[in-house]
């Protein structure tokens, strides 16, 4: 029999998956309970509202990103860190073409019906952009150039994922990431 604390973890894992696969608005607490195999009544013990569960999912997405960034920071060279980030995009491209970017999709959906969650979700993209921009700063680019290059890399990444998902074509992501890497290599 699972420990009580396992229920919260299962609920959160189910919510992360369902929100990514079918969207926040389409995901119900009943869906999350069913997917996690936790009785619906128990959901309220851990999360009072659907927004509370979404806030926890957003925090998980943030923590996931920061954990990846810590791994990439093991590379002593900021350019290699950016390459590792782009390699990760290709590694997860099968999931991305089916369901899109878990962060980008959530930000777009929440932006259509702004709430306190909108800013929290958008903050994940800001954290990613800040990290990418910092890598360009560490490559001795000016503040202005680092901002420009960071934005270019992030929009290239998000755009390739959006188009790969829309066209259900992994090659879109692979080719565009390859172009981003060539551009990065040319700097």
C-alpha cells in the first residue's frame, strides 16, 4: 500500500501529464484523480482547487528546468551549455511533436484567460530566457547583444517546437535546432 505522501506525488505527476497532453482548461480534477488512482475526495486534502494543482505543476516545471540547467552548467564553456540545451530539445522532440512544449503551451493557454497562474507560467519562460542570455554574457557579448541573442535562440527553439507540433514532423525540430547550432557556432 502506498504511503500517504505518495498520493500527492501521484496527483502532481498525473496533473503534469494531463495538463501537457490535453491542456489546463480541459483537465478536470476527476481526470487527475482517475489518472493518479487517488480517490477524488482525497484530491482536496492535497490541493484545495484546480488552480492550486496548476500552481504546483508550474513549480514542478520550473524545478525541472532548473535541474536541467544545473546539469548543463557542468560544462565549463557557456557555448557548450547552449549546445547541451539544444541537444536536449532534440532528445525530447518525439514528445514535443505530439504534445508541444509543456511550458510554451501552458503559457499560451493561460494567457487566453489571464489569472494569477498566467504570470507564474510566463515566469518559467523568463527564467529560461535569463539563463540563455546569461550564457551569451559569459561569452563576452555586450548586454544588448546577449539579450538579442538570448531572445533569438529562445524564439527559434519555441518556434521550431510549435511548427514541429503543428506539422507533426520531427524533422522540423531537428533541422531548425541544427540551424540554431550552426548560428551559435558562427558567433
